[in-house]
């Protein structure tokens, strides 16, 4: 189990379950996105959830037993890397151009590539120095989890709200 955070716009009514992301440019396709670190959950609220001028952060326990963990598990990372590059090469060969995130994710969905896993944990490089205490050293992982199987999201509840 891992405690993680879900950031959304603040609305009149509190959420009782997370909201599924269906954006074309979602890193890991359609799913329920959670942050591993509360600082990055706040950063996402301030930078991406500005329509109402306020955002909310919810917390949940995530059963990560059947999650492809590309952050902390070397085997999972190697598998993930090979899958993404294999698909990218196929698309490049067919179209002559590098695929978009949407094209990669659509390929995985059409082929049922991730039907065996409940989610994928992924990291990128944080671009906001406000959450890093050492100038120029990106030592803090910015980790997200996309959940495909909502059943692994347990004890979802309101945590905190803030202004953008």
C-alpha cells in the first residue's frame, strides 16, 4: 500500500472518488492520476487546476501489488522502456514521424498491452525549483501513478484545499 494524492479543481461538492483523466496528452493514457509527493500535488493544483481559482487535494491508499513500477523496480523499468521504444519504432517505420503520446497510448490500448497491470508508476524531472532545496540538483523524483483498475484505490478522502 502506498499513500498518494489526487489533485482536482475545487467545486461546491467534495469528490467521493477520483476523476478519470481522459486528455489526449496524458502521459500514460486514460486513468486516475495520483502524485507520490504532496509538494508536487500542490504544484499541479497551482499550475494546472486554475479554472475556479482554487484546487483540492485528495488522498488515498493505493494497492500497488500489481502496478508496473518503472521508478523503483529495475526489471519493470527495463520492460517499460523496451515496450515504448518497440512501439515507437513501429510507428516511425509506418509513418516516418515520431509518435505523439496519444498515438503511443492508443497503440497500447488497442493491443491490450496494459490489461495485465492495474497501473503504472512513472517519474519525470521536476521543472519547478520551489520544491528543490539544492540549486540545480534535481534530486527529488516527481512521481505519478496512473491507475487503470479503480478497485486498487482505497480510502479515497479529502485532504486539503488551496488557492492557485
